[in-house]
């Protein structure tokens, strides 16, 4: 496509001066979403992984990856982004070929850029209001989307003589007359559908249910335990039900207990990072509601159903469900009324406060934290400890 436009001084500006930035933006978008896919996978499968852009509580790519909002219709959001850039790239290549009518494809590219921009605004809103954290690489993709929309708009105005609606119509028909474009798009769709059907849901943690093969009970202090009553290794777990890393590590430990039922004893302690219950460590609002979730779990423990309730509470965050005592009760064999009452019971509140004070005496400032032989491990267990457990 050998098109130029005259500027005010009469100097012609070739089409490539507009197309090359689009090409660069698409490469950046593919690299950006490619790393986000990698980061998302590692966040859910590697207990020690931390991305380079996990900087603060508010600017943290890992927090965004660990959010249930990072999954869209059964696939990581980053995968949708990667394939969206591939689709734009395919149409861009076809639009840049010197074939009859190929310039009309810029109307479609502008429409795609507009959709990507709207999606960016929506996900920015979700990050602000739901996740309450921002991913630098996601913000970069938003900028790329805005720029692609802008360049497509400029190219459409300067190199396409047709009106908007006529251009959309001709652009939509063009793939039917191009084996290259139609075949490539069909291949892309087939690959996407195959991936959607076959990609393991590595982000879903299904806890093995307590069974007669795995012992569980309460310690003399009233803390629930699971595994071996007199295990070779005793792990004290301080956790928060709204903490993703707690859920990931708890899933790992429960799997290890199921695989080695006679070696490990896991003792659970409540340490909600909820300012209403733990305001010395957490002076500002954070993980609101996790304290009441802990109180419900303490009540369930008094009825011999701690581990069923524990698993249901972790599932709430994973499945992006709202905290509803009626629904929670239906899942675990309680009434909504008794669970709601548990969140107001002074004795249960006192038991939770005791757990929190014990954690504070150990110097615990975040979750998950683990105590083994009097030594505190914050964030996760070391590779050496895990190797000792599974040897």
C-alpha cells in the first residue's frame, strides 16, 4: 500500500510512518501479555514465586494475578489479551498488504481498538474498586490499547476514503475474499478453542476432604489439627481466609498430609488481617470480613465440623462469592442464623483474640506464617523444610 498524505509544508508522509508504530505496539502487547500468562501460572503453581512488579500493596502484579477477577470465562485474562493482540496483528498484516480493498480493514482495526479501550477502562475500574491493587503490566497493556485505537483512527481517517459504516461493511466482507486472512483467523480461533477446552484449571484449588484415613481433632488449647496425631513434623499455621497465599499454601499442605498421613500434623491458628479484629498489625481497612469468617470457623470447630467449614470459607474467595451466612450454612450443614449469631458471640470473639495475641507474641506481621520447632516462617515454607516433609 503506497499511500501518502500531504502535510501543511507539502512534505509527503508515507504510510509506513503510521504502520511501524502499530507493529511495535503489537509486539509490546504480545510480550506484555505473554509475561502476564507466565506470571499468572507461576503465582498459582510456585509457592516461592514473586513477579518483578510486586512492589507495594497497591502496585502489585501478584495481587492482581491472585484475584478471582484474573479469570474470564474459564481462561486467565492474560490469555484473552494475548489472543486479542494476535487477532489485531493478523488483520494488521492483511491491511498492510498491497491488495485491492485491504485498506478497508483499518475500519475493523479501529473498531477492535475501540473495544480494547473499553475493556481497559472496565478492568481499570475493577482493579480500583474490587481488587484494590494495580498491575504495572496491565496498566501498560491499557496504554497499548489506547495507542492502537488512536493509530487505527488516524490511519482510517487519512488513508481510507470511505465513510465509517461503508468501511465497516467492506472491511467485514474483505476476509471472505482473502484466503490468507480467513484461513489465518480460523486457525487462530481453532487454537483458542482447543486451548480453552484443554488447559488445566491450575488456578482452582480443590482441597482433599477430611476422611477416616486422615485423623483430625482439637488440641488441648482448642485449635483444630489434621494429619498425624503424633507426627514427625508439627506445623502451626497462622492464616487469613481472604489471603490468596494462605489458600495456596494450605492447599499444598493438605495435599502433603493426604500423601503422607502419618508424618505431618498441621495445627490451624486464626490470624485475620482485618483491622476490626487485628488493628495493631493492620491499622487500616484490609481483608474486611476475614475476622467474622474466622469466628464462624471457630464455631464450626466447636461442633466438630471445622475442616468442612475451613474448606468452604477458602472456596468463597476462590469462587468470587459474596460472604453470605445462609449460603455458607447450606454448604456445611448449619443454618444461616446460627452462623450469623456466631459472628457476634463474645466468647468466640475472645477465642479469636487469643489466637491473634499468640501470633503477635511470635512477631507475626503477615499471613501466611508457620511455626515449626519454635521458628517462624513468614510468607511460605522454605524449600529445605518442604524437602524434609516429603523425603
